[in-house]
């Protein structure tokens, strides 16, 4: 896991390695096609039972081998496409994938709502002074706010307005984020690296001060305003520009962060203003809801909004160019009752508020790279827009933010009067109000269909897997997910795991196809009651070894999924090939099991993202030394999936795999002792 740290004398600056990083390669055509063919074997084996009656696996594999031979022939279309892709690489400043294809194909042309479908979430571990959430239902804030509590109060009871501690903790978070922006601008953060070498740091430039903008058919990014001095603060759907940096003293000076006390004073002023405004008018236009809508619908409504008044342009621009969005919620979402022994009700309530919020996504702005909801108890998290950066990068930034708990000594002493803020206004009409009302209902339908929950697995963690199972933790957990999926569904499915390609300039991700011949053999072995545990362990080891190879291949830019996608985009009008028309090409990318490992997660309570397919699961996990946190999401509307049931299958898989590993270790130890006794 990377940890941001300040550079010391003689260390390289933040972006000093960018010019020496290798470019993302265009993999060899034959290499990619053979790897693709091998990956089809378990899917073909699966489908023989249902669709290819009378056919043999050998026959179906040979059919695809013919496609590949024709595609890669000396005069085949594959060779032409390969040269076109090399030309694309030749004219791309950084790399052929990131510069031209990835954002559009993976994110910006996808028109589905961002809420649940695309945005990811990460739950912050509590500050020592956070209050324990109340068990009362606060999801419907009372229109008559009560008094607030003092900073650090541990008392329970209903909170119906923004609390003093919530303000203080939020000021601390904003200050730490402002510090990080300054350190990145001054290149005072050590570049990420590992034993394999330095990593690309370009994604850190896309954390702050810009936004995703909806456009017809395909979205885009706003410009980055790196010298902006404000953050956006949302309170009860009212929106404010709040200064978190001091105004620069000269045109070329880099803005310095305000002190935590100065930021707190500004937040207190806007909270006071919001309360006064609420007492007068409890129904502000909830424009933020529109950012969670289907993208073309948000495009249409945004354009209508802009035509109503120049004021709306000013508000939208202020939000786009702000550091981050901070949502001060006027409630703490309570846990829901459950009979599931694996459920963590308070953590799941925390998840729900960070991932979606309440009432269709009120008090949120889904288009920003970083949005931070903070509840009245101080419970907080991050909801991230996925297209500018992979979730790993903001998670590293937040590790830095949470690395120092709130230091109340920095809030002592006199400060300015908290005048560094401005309320942002909307001009709306009846058409837009109707659109907001309809959008809220659509959003709520999506939110209510999201079956998202955390599983905390504490019977063993990454250390046990390394020391006792003697296997790679990530490979081990991926095999556990394969076994759990089969227990849950009764068939094998294409599986996506994220591989980072950050060892190359502007590298983002490629695919680790966890479903393989080796992983399928392992699952079959585990389901065979007559197979000895020692042999099951051998199958597990083989699956993990193969997974490690797949991981290294994809992480080094030699994966075939992005390569084949790139080749397909080079087809011109009238050109096609059976390889791309083959149903197995599409089937092999039906990521019904979509997964990613994030970090050890010791400063996080959980994480997650939505399932990629309506009858699948989205699974993000934090593999700590002794505790593994799985974030699992599926859809209530799907009759064949259930997050609750999948958690139980995963627990059983993890227990079965521990038994297999312990039996193998015990058998190995006994064999060693027997050998010694015979000597």
C-alpha cells in the first residue's frame, strides 16, 4: 500500500519520474490472441451443457482457433488493425489508451446514472471524538432544528441540525485536503513506487478543482482551476462557496491553506446562514439531485438551467472549480434491524449514506471527483466520480487526510469573523421543479434496488494467508470469490479484477481475468467431497500461481482485454471479423463478478461499488493483516442474487479454504517428521 509522505533532502519530487516512465505498450498480436483463447476454455466448458448439444470442447475451441488464425494471418484484418493501433500510439502524447479511448469508452459515453452504477464509495474510520450514532430514525430531518452539541460530545440523542463537532471535523478534513493540494503543487510529496520501480503520478493532478460535465452522447471534464481558493459546501440542499485558502498575495503565488480555525469560522457562518434560510423557506430547489440522473437527461436539464439565468452559470462554475464538495448532513442515518449475524447494521447505514444519501440523493453533487458527506455524529466518507481517477488514488489521499486525527489545539485562539463564504443561488422555473421531482423518484428507485453491505472477515487476514497458507493474499481472495460465486449461482462466470498499469506513463487499468482453467479446476476440486484436502491445496496453489502470472502480465501492459478493445475500435466502416462477432467474445466480458482490491484499509470502515451486471455482484475489498473488509453490492430486483446469501457463501468458502490449507501444512509437517525419523 502506498502512503503519501513529504519528501526529504535528495528525494525525487512528486512528478520528477514522469519523463522517464515507459509508455504503455501495444502488446504483440499473437500473444494477446493466444491468451484470449486460453481464457475462453472454462466459459466454453460451461456453455457446452446448455447450448452446444453434441459438440465437444475440442471442437468449440478449434472453432475459435480458426477465427484467430484467420484474424492474425499475414493478410488478415488483425495485422491491419494492429498497425492502425500502433499508429494511434505514435500520435498519442502519453499512451494510446488513456489519451484517446479509455475515458469515452469506459465512462463518458455510458449514459446510465452515476449513483450506484458508476460512483464508488469509501467509509472513513471514526475519529476518536466521533459520537456513537443514535438508533433513532433520523433519515427524515425535523423541520424545526434543535440545539447542537459541543465538539467531541459522546452523548446520544437525536441530532436534527448540523453539530459543532461535525463542523470542527469537517474543517479539519478540508484543511488536510488543502494541505495536500499545496504539497502536490509544490511537488513536496514523494512519488509512489515499489520494488518494480516508480509509478505514474498523473492521476493526482485530477483530484481537485474540476468536474465532470454532462454533454449529449458523451460527457467531458471542465478545465482544472488549480488556484481556486474555495470548496463547495452543501447544507440541506443549499449550496455555498467557502474559502479554504487565503487569497494569493501576488498573481504567481500559490494559495496557502487557511488555518483549521479560520476554515471552521467560515463553516460556522454558512451553517448559521443555512439555518436562518431554512427557518424562512424549507424547500430550496434540490438541483443536486439532477446530477444523479441518466446522463442525457441531466444534459438536457443542465442546458435548460443555464438558459434561465446567468446566476445558474455562476453557481455551476463555482461548483466545478471548487476544491471538493463537502455535504454537511442534518442527520445521522441509523442502522436498520436485521437477523443476519454477518450484518454490521451501523456500518451498513454508514455505507448507505456515503454511497447514495437519502431521499433520492439529496444534499449531494455526483459529478465531482471527491465528495465528502459528514453526518451529525462526525461519521464521514468519500463518494467518488470514477472517470478522472481510479479509486486507489483518492484512497491514498484520504489515508493522508486521516493520518492525523483532529487536533483541537489548532482551533484555539482568535480568528477572523468567518466572512469567507458566499451563498450560491439557483433560478428555476416550474419545468425544472417538475424535472427535479421526477428525477428524485427515479433516483430513489435506483437507491432502493441497491443491495449493498459490508462483510468483515476476522477469522484470519492477509498475514495468515502469507505465513500459513503460503499464498498471495490477493490471489487467495480471488479464488475464494470464485468458489463463493459457484456456491451461489451454480455456474462459472467471466470475472473482472482491476490491474493497475501505473508503472507506465498515464497508465490506468487492465483486466485480470480471474476465471481461468486453473481457478475452475480449483472450484471443481473443492466441490468434490472425495478429493483429499492435500490435493485441493495443490489445486488452490496452482490457481494462485496462475493468478499471479495474470496479474503481472496485465499490470505490465501486456494484458489482452484493453488490446482487443483497441483493435476493435480501429475497424472502419464495412469492416468486421467473426472473432468480434462471436458470442463468446461478448460473453467473456460479461463481468457478472466485478472485483477489485483497494488497500489494507486500516483507516477505513469499508468500501464498495455497484455491480456491473443486473444479475451480478460488485465486490471491493480491503485486505488488512488480520481483518478483511468486503464491500458487496447486488440488486434486490434480481431474483437470482442476494448480497446476504453471497456473504454466507463467501464465509463458507473462506473457512473451507483455511481447512484445506491447514490440512496441507499438517500433512507436509508430518511427512517431514517421518523423513527425519527414517534418517
